[in-house]
C-alpha cells in the first residue's frame, strides 16, 4: 500500500471515531505528537508531587495529612499509567526519565511555582487540579487508545483532588481573619498561573491545528480556558473570596465571563526555564533518581539470583 | 489589623545536595522488565487487562500492581505476565481473520423468524 493510501485510511479511521492502537499503522508525526504530549503529561504528574510533598509533614491535622498523602500517591500512579501509555509508542522508560532529568522534556509550568502556605494546598487542588481535569476529561476521548484508557482511569481518581481542595479552602474561608487572608492570598497567587496552564492563545499555538484534526485534542486552548473561567468565577462566590482580575465580569451577550489579559511574558519565561522553581524541581528529581540507583540495581541482582537458584533446582 | 502571612519561599526542597550521590550514566543503566497486569474486580468475574508496569521480578510486579491499580478496591486478585511473553495477532491480518464472520448471520439467534406463538425460545 502506498503511503498516501495509508494516511488516507488512517484519517478515515479517526473520522469514524475508531481508536488507534499501538500496533496499528500511524503517521510518524502522529506518533511523535502523542509521545511528546503523553510523556509531558507523565512528567507533570511526577514533578507535580514535589510542591505538595512539601506540605505533608506540616499538614495541620491528621485528616488533612492522610488526604494529602493519598493525593500525592495518586499522582505517582497517574504518572505511571501515562509512562506506560507512552511506552506503547516505542520509547523506553529510561529514555523518558533521562529526557526529563536533562531538561530536554517539558512538564507543566504550573509546578515551577512555589507552595508558600498551607492554603496553597487548597488552591492547588481547586484551581490547578480543576484546570487539569477539564483537559483530562477531554482527553478521555482522545484518538490514541492507550492514552484514552489511561485518562479514563485518571479522571475517576482526580475529582477527589479538586473537591478536597475546595473543601479545604471553604473551611479556611469560614475561619479567623488570618485564615481568610491566607486563603485569599493563595487564590491571588495561583489564579493567573492556572489560566496559563491551558497554553498559548489559539492564534499563537503551533500544535493545536493538527492535533484537532487527528482528534488528539478535541477542544482548543481558548475554549478550555473559557470553560474554566466560567466555572471558577461562579464557585468563588461560595468562598466569599475574589479573583485577582479587575476585568472579570459576566458578558450577557456571549453568555461567558470576560477576563483580563494573561501576562504572556511571564508564561514564556517560566516555560523557558526561568520560573521561580524550575531549577529546584529538576534538582530534586535528579537527586531522587541518582540516590535510588543502587536500589534499582540491587532489585535486579536479587531477581537474577533467585532465577539462577530456581533453574538450578529444576535441573 | 495587620495580618502577617508567613511564606515559605523556596522552602520546598532543601537547596543543599545532601547524601553522596554519584553521577551515573543513565542511558547504560539496565531497566526493569515490563509486565502486563490483569485484575479480577470481584469473585466470579474474569481477570481483565488494566495496564502495565516495570518490576524486577514477579513478586515485585504484583506488589507494584497492588499499589498502582487497586488503591480504591478495584480488585480481589492480580495476575502479572512479563510482556515479552505475550504474542499478538498482526493488525494487518485483521481483515482476513475477522471479516469472514461478518456474513454468517445465521450463527445468531435473531436470524430465525419464528411465530409469536412459540414461547420460551
């Protein structure tokens, strides 16, 4: 079959909503795009454990500590589901980890912001996980089978993350004046970075068009961002807090909230590695990996020793 | 009232590099093999493929599968199989393998028209 025919057949499958599976023929660019997106997504889950892990030892109660540990453990699990999905495209786990550690691969920039107070745990759950969920719900219907299946699993677990975050802020919003101030401060700091999570504007996004055609993505960055703003602008009323955007107001004509301009200079700076925590995050990952090297080697040596012993017994 | 919020700037991860880490050449490190994981969600149902993971041996694969795939009571039993032992049909053969079944509709009970008077069939 000619390459042209293969591509035509491939696109027909996409149009008919038939999922693409690992051993099916796919255009190189489709493979590359999925690999980049899935591995970035996996890295984000793994690096995403760091800002929250920061507060496990300082959680204000046993209940909150147990919740936070469960959430961080989920994120490790989500990273593993996604790495497995990416591996079906023909890369190795070691290669992906190396790319993350060398700084070659990207992860979501949101995790390059520091978590400064306990209220940040609530704000991260509500805003950051809230933004992530919109993206992930869309990805449950993505065209690559293993990615879609991983996302279904993740979405089932993720909604607790957002709910616990909002509930934590709700408790704080009904607390002392200092607690209320801390709550508002966390919202102020996380609001704009959360909006940036959806990526550049549609007019400037280079990956969007082809990804939509291949149904890897099904909604544009701006569509998802608007959906997020509409959702949060309503929810914040229940907290009795405000969002740090003087231009935020309901637009009766559009039936959506209008909102102010994102600081794109900051966005690109953080993407390029100059955010407040980029260096720390990579150092933490590298350190953990290097210090775990002997454990990985020992486990392999032990497995080999057992294998040799079992073989000897049989013979 | 002046409220002061204590902020832990850059307090996330210790700055100093504690511990005696030795730089290793990652790309030559031998990775753990890949395992496919199957979970029985409850007694009486089949084990179903849920995903894969890396582990040094079968015992570790089962332990890891328990942590990765059954955190919310998703299963009561786990199978693991090293991925290299799984053999699969070729997607390119799909037409010749599965299409012949499409025109044999007489293999389905709905193919047969029976009078309404026939009960329990």
